[in-house]
């Protein structure tokens, strides 16, 4: 494990936790994202853990525009994350790492847009995740999916160390900004 990334993870978690304790404003979808939510697309969302930014306003907007919602499903670290259909009537089950996820029998679907949790990001749209590589592997598995980081503004850093397997995002949304490449 990269010690520089580990130290940054600890620092950003503490900053994010402190910010979250203050009750931040919800993250509302900007027009540029709403325009991407076309009827029939599949949008991968997630259930936030702890002080992670909550993507539910974005997922609701996607559903209102006729998109299907899928959630990550994880079994073990050596297996890739799958995206399974999220039925609003079906309860989520506990998964590894404290995840809430669909039952393993739910239909697997390929996402067109992936709303992505993260610990830190920079202005070049690099992201720092939890360190298990699930999202980077999913980005490689679904290379045509549009990758959107969902974060609090306090999670932005000047620059991030990155490894060859790290996949940058296409956009990032915070409670303050819609960030796209310049």
C-alpha cells in the first residue's frame, strides 16, 4: 500500500467527518448532469457510508427521467464489483465493508453512468478511493460508462498521487460545484 495515499486517506477522512458533522447542504444535480439522464439509461449509484456524500438526489433525478438504478454488489476483494438492479421495494442486504447492497439474485446490469464515492479528488479529476480498487476495476470493465465523482467540496486537494491503474473521472459534483475538465 502506498504510504502517501494512506496518510492522505486518514487526513481527508477526518476533514470529511468534521464537515459532515456540520450538516452540509444536499448535493443537487446541475443541468449538465440532468441532460445526461436520458430515458432508458442505467445509472449506478451507491448507499453512502458514514460521512460520504449522499448521491440520492442525483439518483432520484435519474429515476424521474426514466433511468434504471443499479447499486454496487461486493462479495470478496478478489472478485470484481457487480452492479445489480435496485428495486425500491426490495430491502438491501448487508455486504462486506459495511455496504448496503442488493441481494445477489438481483439482475446484473451494465451502467451507462457511474456515480462514484471517493475520499479525495483534484482539479484534473483524479480520485482517491478507499484503496481496494473496486471502482477502478469497474471503470476498466465498463470503459464507455460516464464516471461522475460525488463528494463534498472539502475533499478537493491540490494534487493526488496516482498509480498506472487509477482511472480519472469525467466530472465531479459537490454541494458547491460541477467540475469538468478545462
